[in-house]
């Protein structure tokens, strides 16, 4: 038996795009329900698909992958399946497979913003650029290029966003985004100057190591602002491998883990951060807040309240 149903599921919210201009109102929540498309699927397909989403949600990734692959066997042309497989393979760090399915998803619907956004996230995790897959997707599609410029803008990769815009004809869309990029660059420059000043009065002259630490801090700060917790998880771990005595990187890793509902892992990382803390009250507050969140997540309200009480007001 078949019936028509609305296939809807959670995806990371960044922009609502409904016209060639940039939407003025961003999606505030990290995840929003998005209607993907209307199609006819069998009951078996639906059951496997929604069970796959459930298993992914509780981090049973192997089960989720098998269920999504079953869906693909039932209907190889189901657009959402490639997208979901890409996301799950990304979560399990099988990035080559994630990229393969993300490319398939984009090819199935080149003008879908979310499919493209997911592909860029995976490429970033592989330290690759969009150029590495440009020949595998309909790169000359106008809407795809507009969406790509938006993706880069949202990630505060203003150089890449500008490069894409430079290939497009002047329009309301390009003028609007150029303006937003200009504003973003100004804010980024002001933040960089403020950070440089605050560290220069308390630290030794800049070295190559200090420069690298600052680069990580700026990158991580932007990821936190954009609530891009998938990349934040990977970058913060990379930063910790290189600089294991930096409490800010432990905080960033704990924040990412909390938002992935990996509360036990978050507790371990955040409590280790406290070993490296000196007199940064603002950062201490952030760490204590995330520890409170993590302990609430593992149903330990006593510990959650203990860390909540450690937060000092006014910082």
C-alpha cells in the first residue's frame, strides 16, 4: 500500500531563502523542521526512514546507516536518503563516504540550500575546498552559486563568498550580500584588534605559536557564534591536540559535545579545562555553565546546581 505524505525532518537552520535576495530574518533555533518534498512512498520505506532518523538521533549510527541503505534499495531516487547518509557518515568520521553521498544529494537537487551546506561542511572537515568537487556537481547553476555564496558568508568565510559573488552578474542579491560581507569584515577586524590588544598587554611578544593559537581562537569563536557545532567539534579537538594547555579549547570542545548531547564526554573535557584555569572569570563562567548543562543531561541535578552556583555575576 502507498500513500502520499509530507517528508519532514530536522536540519540545521541558517537562512530562510525564498527569493533572489537574502532573507532578513535568520532562523534562531539550531534545528528547524523543514518540509523537504511531497512524494509517494511505501509504508515500509516510511517506517525505515523514520526509524533511521530515530536511531541517528540517539547516536546508533550503524543502525541508522543500515536503515537508510534499506530505504535506498527501496527507492534509489529518494533525494533525502543521500543527504541523511552523508550526515550520518559525517558523524562517524567516514568523510569519503559522506562526501560521496553529499555530492549525490546536491546532484539530485542542485538548488537545495541544505544539501549544499552539508557538502561544504564535509569538505571543510576534510580540509578541502569546493573546487575539489566542482566538476562533480552542476557548478554553473545560478541558484547553486547564490546558495554557495550564502553558505560561505554564514561560515564567515568572506574571501570565498566574495570570490563566488565576483562570478555572478550584478543583482539585488549580489549587492545585498556584498554589503553584508563588508559589515562582517568590519566586525571581524574590530574583534581581531580588540583580542590583539587584550593579549598583548599580558603576554610575551607574538611568536609563531601565539599566532596559531590566536588563529584557532578566532576560528572557534566564529563557529560558536554561528552555532556550527559539527565543525566546532572537529576543530576544537584539533586545537587541543596541538595546544593541550589552552582552557578555551576545552570549553569549545565541551560546548560542541553538549550540543551533540554527548554529556559524559563533555563533562570529562570541561572538568579537565578547570585544571588549566587561572584568573579568567568570564571563561570560568562559561565552563561552569556548560558543566551545569552536561550534568543536567546525565540527570545529576546536585552537580548541575553546584556548578551553576560557581558562576560569578557581572562577567
